[in-house]
């Protein structure tokens, strides 16, 4: 089926070349980082994880969200999702690949990456994160590809694929749970030390992921002959609505516990993020942008009139995606390091090479997504022709 | 009681499974109150009353271990350094701390915890607690530079080589390795000196004998004597890490 990716319109090829250029820029920046060390990033002794780990965390959520189309379709026989499950699975493949790349670019010694396998250490959550992420990647490649091939050949997918689908459903939950455990079990990181972390992660994932899937479906609808279907998008919009509301609710819960208990160490990070601490306020505009966008999205999604209209739904989905990315892909990780162990504030801001490398990883994700979606759409166009 | 072969195999299997679950039980319901090393447990008492203006201990430590002098605060490497009381013990500070305590420097170093969070999170065992004496050590050749240990350590004891450290070392001590960029490092309680029977470099360098070093598991050791005779505190003891560095205030 991959041959489908090698023929396309002029617009398709320009997009692919555009992405390849971005990948090249990102790769060049990475070589620079590899040569000079992580000193070229904005990370420091105090804020020792930054944009890379934030983006990693966020895209684990995007990957996990594929389950929001797979579960209704396979467990509840929601037929409308049949047309787009493969898009969810292919989105997961691109997102997990991005996650793995974000981890690799964050490593001080990437050439020693395989030490994680050679010296497998089950008491480290990172070991389990490696297992679940790679397993999820493999599951989605096997499932997505085989289901699509079966659709092309107008036969039912092989039986073992369905068994893998059932495995992939709890597995999707596991990738984001384990990623939450990565940070929610560390003594002395008060902002992260909250048992609601995994639940919060899943809620924001099920908001941001399906929101992206809606945006992608609308793009597919506009630029190809394949229509993912009105009802599928409407159902997805409903999922995004509930997940967004639950996400915002969970954030409010964090505020309540911190500020009603009035324990300084529990309040500090939230104060830093939303109001600034000891005169340091780099993150404040971003966190307020998160809050405003989340509220706009919620209003647009709760109101059926705006939720069911394509234009306003698109705005709502972009607002959800951007707001969740600011909260989880930036604020959450940085907030955990500020203030530091000595209750001092060292701020963080990504540098240009760091941003270009991040852009490069994004471009790789978009590239994989483009190729896979091109194959999927071509097959679906061919089947329906 | 008559037992069939089938029944016997079933019972044996169940028994074997139970034995297999024993370590799980130890992890989930084990008694963590006496996590200790097998033999010695090195510890340090910092007598802050005796600590003066000099930096002799820091200089000795950093020279011995080829710790680079990096001026950029964000990328600096430090094994031993000074903090004010309010930063060293943030949960102990209050509005009316006496002037002397406010000004007094407190020496910060790796706590060589008995229950170290850094060791728990490290995905490659590049940082590990040595069974024989409880020192939390680093294998610079195994570290992948993921910095999970830095997120895990509640004491800010760890530094990451954002740069190649070698150009920042004034005079290289050839008896101790230098590091490369991309790995984490921290105080090692002078494991290399202890192996030869000498005291840690900082302890030896201190002109006021403000640093007392010894074996916690030996009731007659110098540290145990000092601990018996003085009121001492630890940094963030409520986190359950069981630090091996104590402070006399």
C-alpha cells in the first residue's frame, strides 16, 4: 500500500518537501546541540527538563487518544467511527514516534540510549514508559496497517488483529498513566506529587487528541475526495466537550487543595505559573492564555449551536489543542522545577536551537502523518470508487 | 489424606507462585524503617557553629574531583557549596530567626540517603547505592544523561554537564577521572579516598573541624558520639529519604 504515498498532486509534494526542509533544519540544529552539549538549550541545573520533556508528555496524550475512536467502534459498535479509526491509529503512530524522538533529543548521551535495555531497571518508571510506548507504537502499526489492507481487499481483517485491538485499548490508558507516574511519584516535587496526575493526563489527552483528530478530519474532507462523515465528527466533538470540561475541573481541584490548605510548598508552583513568584513571571502570559483559550473552547463546545457548526467547532478544537499544549506541554513540567529545592526561583525559556529542534520533531510527526494519511485516504478513495 | 498427582502438581505450582510473590510483598508491605547497607554506613555531621568564612573544603573537594569552574549559574557544577539557613531548611524557617543563624553558611552536599530517590528513578542503575557502605555512587560511563535523577533528588544535589567540563578545569588531578558533557555528577563522599583509608577531602581540609565523618553503624564512631551529644537536624527528613548528612545548628 505504501506505493500510494509516492503519487500525489503538486500540492501534496510541495507539502512533503516543505516538511522535509523543516526536518533538515531541525536535524542541523540537533547536530549543533550534539556538538556543543545541552548548554545550547534554556535548561539549567534547576530547571533540568524543559520544552522537550513537556512536548513528550503532551504527545503521549495525543497518542493515547486514539482509544477514543477505537473503543466506541470495537466495544460499542459505534459504526460511524469505522471510517476514521484508522486515522486515530495512524495519528497515534506519528505521536508516539514524536514522543520517542523528544526523549532522544533530551538525552545528554543519546549514543548510550540502549543502556535502558542492556541494564533494564524495573524500579525505574522510565523503563516501563519505554516498554509501554514502544509496545503501543507496534500495536498501532500492526492494527492500523492490517485493518486498512483488509479494507482495500474488501475482506474482514484477520482474527488476531481484533485480539490486538482489545489489547490496545487498556494499553492506550497505560501509556499515559505510566507517563504520569514518571513525575507524580517524586519526593520534593510538590507540584507533581498529586495522585490526580494520571487522571488529569488522561482527561486532557482525551480533549486534545480528539480535537486534533477533528481538525485533521476537516482537512482530509477539504483536500481529498474522502469524507470522514458528519456524524463521526459530531460524536468526536461531544467527546472533546466532556473531556475539556473534566480537564478544567481537574485543574480547579489542584487549585483548591493548594490554596485552601494554604501550605506554601503546594501553592508556590501555581503562584509562579499564574501570578509570578519573587518577581519572576515568564510563564504568566502563557498560563493565562491557557486559561482563556480553555474557557473559550468550553463555551463553544457546550453550546450545541456552535459545537455542531463546522467553523466554530474548528475554532473550539484549535483552542482546546493549543490550551492543553500550553498547560501540559510547557507549564506542567517547568512548574515542577520552580521554585527549586532551596525555594529559589530560576526561570526557564527555550532557546532558538531548542525551538528549531522541537519544530524538527513536529515536522517528522507531520511527515509520518502525511504519508500514512495519504495511504489511508487513497485506499478509501479507491474502495469507494 | 489422599492426594492425586494432579492435585500435587497444582499445590506445588501454587506454592511456587506464592514464593514468587514474596519479593512483591516485601516491596508493597515491607518494613522500610530499617533500610541500611550491609556493613558500614558512612555519614557526616556538619557543625555549622564552627563553620567560618573560608572555602577551604569546597576548594579541596572541587580540586580533588576535577569539578569545573563554570561561571554561568545555570550550567554550574557543584559537589559542595554554601546555602543560607532559610534555603537549606526551607520548612524550618520563620520570621524571627536569630541574626547569627541567618548569616551562618550551611554546607550542602549529596545526602547519601539510605533510601535514595535518585537511585529509585535511574533507568540504567548508573546511580546506585553501594551495598558495602551506603554511598550513593555514579557510573559516569553508564549515565545516559536523562536527568531523571535530578528531578528525583529533593535536595538539588546533582549537577549536569551541559558543557564539556574539561576546558573549565584549571589544573587536572590525574588520579581522578574528568567527566564528559552529557552526564550527571555529584559528591561521592570521596569513595576513592576512603578506599585508601583516608578521610574525605573536605573533612581533611576544614581548619575548624566543622565536618565530622564516620560510620553510623559503629556505635563507637566519631559521628555517633557527636550525634549522641548534640541536637542535630537533617534536610527534609519528612520525605523518608533518610539522609546521612546531619547538621548541628
